[in-house]
C-alpha cells in the first residue's frame, strides 16, 4: 500500500524501471526485421531527411492481429545517421550498413520477445540479444516540465553516452533515460535534485493517466490494440507498409467499429475530504487519487455495472463512419465491462464507448459488485478524442 505522505505533494521524481528488459537488434537488416513485425514505422527512427523521434511506442502482434507485447523502440543518440541512394540506415561502430535498435519490453515477456524475433528472422542479417545487464533504465517524472527545458542536463548526459528521450506515448509521462552500467554513477551526479521513488509510484502515475503497459495490463495474444488505445498513444502508423497482424488493426480503424476502450478509474473516497487550499496543478497526482489511497480497487476481471445519464453524447460515436439510411445499425454491444488491472486505489477498466460522455466524466456512474462507487479519471490522451489542441513540450 502506498503511503499518502509519499505522493501527496510530489512534483517530480526519478524512478528506476527495474521491471523492464532491454533487447538489442543489430546488423544490416535490423530495421527491416523489426519494421515487419510492429505497428509503428521504424523508418522514422533512422530517416535522415526528416526530423526523427528518439523513440517510438509500438506493439508486436500475432498473425491474427492480437497483441503479443508492447514496447518502446529507440536507437542510441550517439549513433550517426547516414543516407544512401539504396536505403537509410543507422551507422554504429564505424561499420557501413550496421543498424542497431533497442527494444524496451516488460521483463516477463523478454524471453518470448526474443523467440518471436528469432522465429521471423529467417534470412535477415540481424543479431538479437538481451542486454539488460549492460544498462539501467530510469523514468523522470516532472509535472513542472523544468526537466524538459533543462538543455544543460541533457547535454551532459549525452556527452556521457546516455540516451535521453521523451516517453513516446505522451509528454505527461516525462523522460526515459538509458544509462550504461559503466556510467551508473551519473544518476547520482546529474539527477540528484530529483527524489527517488519506487516503481509502484510510477505505475500509479501511469495508470492515473490511462496508459497500460506490460503483461499485467495486456493479456498476451488476446488484446486488440485499438481497444487499448494504441492509436491514441502514438503506437500505430496507419500509413506504413505491411506488417504481421496488420489486417485486423487496419480494418478496425477504418470501419470505426471500436465499441469499447480502456479507461482509468479510481475508487470514490469513503469520506470526502475538505480542502481549504486549492491543489496545485503541477503536482503529479490528482486530488481524487490522493483522497482514496486507503481504498483498495477491485481486482482484475471484476465486472462493473456502468450507466450513463440520459442525453449524454459519446465523442467516440461522433467519429463513427456515416451510415446510409438503408444500412441497419450495428447490434448492441455485449461487451462485459470489467477491471483489467488494479494498482492500489486505481485501475484500468474496459468501458463501452456508449458510456463515455464528451461533456463530463461525472455523467458515468460505476459500481463494483460490492456496491462501491468508482469514478472515471481523465486520461492524458483525452484531448485527442475531444479535439482540444494541447501545446507539446519539445526536447532537442
């Protein structure tokens, strides 16, 4: 159980991500191999003709289009990017044509991820390794965004061969920093101004923002990526070429038939607290999360009873493709609304899109089997759904 005093006034922190594993795919065909297996466009990482992101969020799918595991893919920032008439590749170690990608995955699926890559390697010239022991991965959460603008901090880390990247899922998730084991003291030197927290705080913050991750949130080989908001977390490129499992993902997107989505929920406080001072907007955790920390959320697979006020309008239904008058409407969804995973007093739940009101989350009423009330939390990606333009934080 997380202590309230740990997170009530927390504005920023650094967290070692010990539950993650780092895989390295290297060789002349490294990008080609990963490109054919993932939902995002790996070419963007090594494109010398356009501004390139430092990392991409992506999913590895089965042949039936179900999600096997999610990952953050990146290349080291000290790798020189070159362009040739034949192809654009990332050059490292001074050898022409050498490509090198790193895949950050949940440690519980690391061995299966390696097997998956080896299975589809075929004749591709690529080496697949687990290099977790060679690096330490950290997350820097800073709701004040001062770390995002601290170019001097970044420059010093890069000079020490550390990889610094914004979390590709959303700016609210801060920075991810990959530190070589030989430079592990850099964390104490450079990030000493950030209090260190454990990964349970990171998971609480992540789920509060509606971001699933790893096998606890994604059932292996059962999940349709778009129902878990891959499209809203920058995890799918609908314009790239073919990849394993593409058909179901593309068909779901272009037909618009997504009847359920993953949303963050929080337990309602048993005794609502009075706040004489308005909560600062740059604290990491919302007041509703802090107020109910002593109330345990229902476990995974708990069915929820969800209703919505009459007259509410779902923003997801507004995005459905236009139906001709002679086309019958789709049958009502028989989806079971339930908790997918829970962390302390909050969780991720599958909710029918018909039960989401574009005007207010308070229009949605949620009860667990014990009659306890839960509330929807506004996920960090909500602005993409309702069309609000939010300024992004840039990292050079």
